[in-house]
C-alpha cells in the first residue's frame, strides 16, 4: 500500500491550488492513503472529510515530521509533547470519517526522550480513540535522520497496544525487514528512502520475507533505463512537460546514484526543459554503461522533497520532509 506525500490540513481546507495538485493520482494507485499534517482538531477533521470525498482509502496523520518550521507550528513530531492535544485530533478525525475508512497515525519514538515512552503514550491514546494502526519511526525528533533507528523502541510500542504497529527506519533490504520484525515484533514494515530510484526493492522484500529467494533481484542496465523512462512518461502524463522536466532533475539522481559518469548526464538534464531531449539524455547515458554496472544502492539519505504515488514522484515546496508519504506493506491493517 502507498501513502501520498503529507499535505497541510490548513492548506487543504482553504482550497489551496498547489495542495490539491499534490493529491493528483491515477486509477492504478489503489489502494491509496493520504496523510494529513496539522494540530487543530476541527481543521484536521474537515480536511479528512475532503480526502474521503476525493476517494482516498485510508487517512493517516503525521505526528513525526521533525522539520523545524513544522515543529514550530506545533505540528508533526511536536505533538509528542502534547499527547492530550494529539488525542483530541485523533478523535476528531476518527469521528469525522466513515467507519469503513481506516484512520492511522505515524510518529517517532520520542521528541528528545530516547526511551520510547512518548511513542507508547501516543500509541495508547491512538488505540483508545479508535485508530486502526500506528507507524513508529525509531528516531527522536532531535535526531532527525542521524544515527540508527531504534527498533527496540518500536517493540516497546508493539508490546503496549493491540492494534497493528508498523515499523519504520533503516529498512533498506529484505534482511533489514526480517530483522526489524524479529527485534520489534511489528506487524508490518514501512519503506521510505530505500525505494527512491529502486522500485525493485519491493519485489526483493516480498521474496525475501516469504523465503522465495536467497539473493536479491538485480535489474539489468536495460531494465533500469526502461523503468526510468517509464517513470518520466508517467510524470509527463500526470503533471505536464514543465513539471516533469523540473522533477527529473531530482529523479535522475535517484536512479543513477553510484553509476559511472553520471554527473555529465545530470548536469545536462538540469540545464534543459526539453522533455524529448531529457529522454534522449537518459537513453544515451544507459546505453553507454557496461553490462556489469553497479546495482541500485541502498541510500542512507536522499533529498528532502518528493512524493510517491505509484511510480509518480513530484517535488513540492510545501512539504519540507515528506518521508511519511511512502510505501507500506503491513500484514494486517
């Protein structure tokens, strides 16, 4: 299952054009969740109703974004410091949407406290408010994305509630997915930065978790070229040539990280708005690669602004760090 990039409840309820555009999707993106950012119960509830009317299958609430401007508004991971206020938001959103629509939330293990107790408190309140599941990222707000994700803290949350707990943070391979489940006992795994430019990760995770293969699938150079060109074509069809050309300045970085001589191609892509030329630059680059080019890397950190909608990814200045808008593959939800 996929979540779109988080959107501001305030912007959505005020009918901001850019925010509505961030929710553009296709029929192929099903089931699909939308993620809300905000701290005002009524505004969050009103925004959730809009998302249901737009046809989203799940409503997620972002209580994990660590970015300073978000935290400064009392939103995102700042709500770890206000569990009572968070519960009011949970109840308002849950009451506002039909019971058939799952409502979930994502947060971190804590604001500054590394013990995981703050996440436990929020998870208990989420369960009491009728939420269907919680996702826990194993870092504090203070850590940002430094250090390692604390999977034991995720396990602390899992032991405290009966609703499904989804683990997140530093899951880049099938071995990581197995390990986070062993350590935390989580019911599902959310994939974030590991999927950028590497859509094959999901096949590898599925196969690895099901014990179907021992070695990960490595796409050929030709397949990587075809996939990036398909991604580009989807960008053009959904948001038009101008937006697609701008987005490819970031997307080509994801797909070509670690490949030889990629800088020249990236610079050329950044210096043109001609989509036909961009497609040719991509084709020429991959056609010149050796057959044994390095496989897609496991990134430890990627650029901040992107969205995920099936294979459609788009930059957005509204979202400072939409890591909550990612692929999730829970066993039960």
